[in-house]
C-alpha cells in the first residue's frame, strides 16, 4: 500500500524551518491542525498531513526525553557527597574528643580555666572539629539533597578558610619577627600552665621530647617561670629542675626516667643530661630543614580546597540549570 509523505516529512534530518519550529515548540498547533476541516483551502505548510498523529507522538516523545535528561553530573555529585561524608565524620570525632577533654578537666564547672583558652589544646580541638563538621554537613547534605543554598554555604566556607590560610602564610613569611614573638608568648603560657593543665603538659612533653628535642623557649632556664620548677620553690623535688621530656634518652633502656630532671639546673654542666637548645630555635631549624615537605603539604591542602570549591559550584550550576529546564518545559 502506497502512503504519501509530504516533502517536508521525507527530509532526513528534518529542516529546522519556521513551520517545524512552530510544531516543535508547542503541541497546540498540531492538535488544532488535526481538527481543521478538509474543505478549507490551505497551502501544504498549513494543511495537516495524513501522518500528523504520528508526528505529534514523536514530538511529544522528543520533548519528554529533553525534559527528563538531567543536567546534574552524577560523578560530581557523588564525589562531593563521599568527600564530605568523610569530613563530617572526622569533624564529629574531633569535636567529641575536645568535649571529652574539657569534661575530664572539669573545665565547664571551673570557668577560671578559661583564662588560657587560646592555648588550650581541647579548645583548639573543639573549634577545629566544629568547623570541619559544619563544612562536611553543608557539602554532604547539599550534594545529597541537591540544595543550592547549602552548596553555596559550603563553597563560601571553603573560600574563607583558603583565604585565611593564604593571608596567614603571607603574614608569617613577611613578618617573621612578629610571628616569632607570638609563638614565644604561646610557649610561655604553656610553661606557666605546666602541672596545672594536663593537656598543656602533654603538649609540652610532646614538643620537647618527641618532636624538636629541645628544652624551654630559648634555654632550659625558661623553666624558672614555672612555680614548680623555680629554684626558689620551697621543699619541692622539682625545684631548679626541668620536666622529664627535656632529658636525653638513656642508652641502656628505652623507658623514660620521670625524675631525671630533678635539680639538674643546679649543676654546672648539664649538657649531657638534658637538651640545651630552646624550642623556638629548634622549631625554626626544623622548618628550614623540612621546608619542601611543609610547602608540599600546604599546596596539597590548598588544591583539595580549591577542588572542593570548584566541584561545589559546578554541582550548584547543574542544579540551577535543571530547575530552569523544568520551568521551561512545565
């Protein structure tokens, strides 16, 4: 059986002429043309052809495919989601560790301990964990629920942190003397709080004994600023001494001698018993020797943050494009 197809339906691919666009943009023209009378005199472009119902179905199916084709990249969405799930969990654990440390020290019931909050390791854990938790939450939920507001907050927070890191890095490089003075103030506060704050004591012992192998800020005599190690301390076995983390490790055993620093500063020569170098100079020497590693770590952290901002903004743009498509085909 021979079926006649008008010339504008036999073209492959079809022309995007005025009549085709008119029938593609809306289905009302097709439906109205089907109801038009056969007795009406019309040109071939205006008269509905015999195969118009099939063309209507094809156009409707094409529009449905365009409407249902998502603009959101699944790869970007799940990368952002999985990355921030990890940040969310890590931030929650760090925050919980800080709260637990405050509870163990009974800080919440004794507010006098908050005077040295700037150098309190537990407080630093709480702030770090809280910021990481908020960033992970906004990125994770924003990607999962495709929430543009949360994704905007996620990118904004990452941008602020990256900007602060850059500013601090530049200031630390340009104003080295100012940074050195600030570090000295922090170390003085830690030495003063030694024996009073368990977290400060653990931090000082780690810096002196395990990281820098040093003693005091500039010399072992800085421990005279602590009431327990002051040479004028009455009837104290630690008077004119230093903590055990200042002692050099014994050769015959791997166990530390917790009393090795008692009264050691009363001796004329104690260089073979404890470290003579101050922690401030030791820290500067360590950074000079490991400058490449420190720079590589800083660049790696910055790259991760920049990728997080780019992925978050890309996902947000895809979601907005999808919403605009839904509004256009509504």
